[in-house]
């Protein structure tokens, strides 16, 4: 249901910092650093994931659950070796995000990572087999847009949902394009959004415009999330450019 980004570009800057103020575990602060540099030592994600599992047992604090939700998503994307491992990681991320929201209903990051993990679980499981989750994702997007309408990560999530979900089931490529463009206005260096926009343009039979967006990803000198740019966005951009080479 979603190819994100985030994500983790997903919460650079002030969004990432929002979790630190209430953190009970120092691992929350460590994750804020590793989330944008995990490409340097991916095994750090294993250590942080294990540590945050212990942290929520020792101190079931909203910030700890939020961080566990976040690292579960990244681990599922980067470290999981099978769909089964991915699904288990995203499910753990869903549960942790939901618990964070229960503890702090206005916890923006709790809502964000709950929604992202839910959407990624659905994408991994398959859109048709996970349609029952779509109302939850839509509702979380509505809440996120109320809580933080000017955070690019929210528009990345919403755009990807509209791109991935078939039109008869509520998806809309025109709305996805507009949403991605809004996200890029908020954060032009969010390369995951630019990849999403390129996918929309390819689907709309606009290969020249898609090439420009994909080349911009490859040429980006200061991506919002260096790790995501390195591990996800550059390979995706190159693959997509190759797929439209003769168009």
C-alpha cells in the first residue's frame, strides 16, 4: 500500500526532535542519529531494536514506544531477509505506534509511525489482501494533516497511498501528484517524495518529466535523509530511469 520513505527521510529536522523532549531512554536520541546514517553500519539497527524492546518493558513510556515503532519500520525495510520477517517487524511497529497513541493521543510521531507501519504491512501483504487496513490509514492521514499539515512526511505518506491503491478502491494518481508536489514544496531535498512523484508521472505517461525528477534524485547533494537516499532512493531512481530509457 505504500513505498515510503519514509521514511526515514521521513522525520528529519524538527519532527525527529519532537520525540527527544519526552524520551526516557537514551536510545531514542541515538535512533534519531542512526535513522539518517544507518547505511554506515546497518547492524546498529539490530542493537537499537533490541534495546528499545527492553526499554518499553522497563519504562512503557510513549516516547520509547514511538522510537520502537520507528526502528521497527526501518529494520523491516533494511534488515529483514524475508517477507515474513518484514511483516513481523511492521506489525511490531504498528502495535508500538498504537500504544504510543494510547498513552499520548496527540503524539504526532506515534500517529506517523503507526500509519507508516500499517501501510507498509499492507503493501508487503498485498493491496487486495489488506484492504481492511485502508480506512485506518486514511483516518491516520486525516489526523496527521490536522496535527502537522506542513510536515513533508505526511504528504509522502498520503501521496504513496493514493498512488498504490487502485482507482476503483479510492486511489487517485492526480491527487497523488498534487500531494507529492506539496511535500516537495515543504522539503525539496526529500528524495523519497521525488521518487514517488516520478512513479506517478510514469503512470501518467509523462516520461520526460519523470526523468527530470529521477535525475534530480541522483544529483541531490544534501538529501534530507542520507541513509534513505543511499540505500533506497538512488537505486530506485536508477531502476526507474532504466525502465523508461526508450520512452
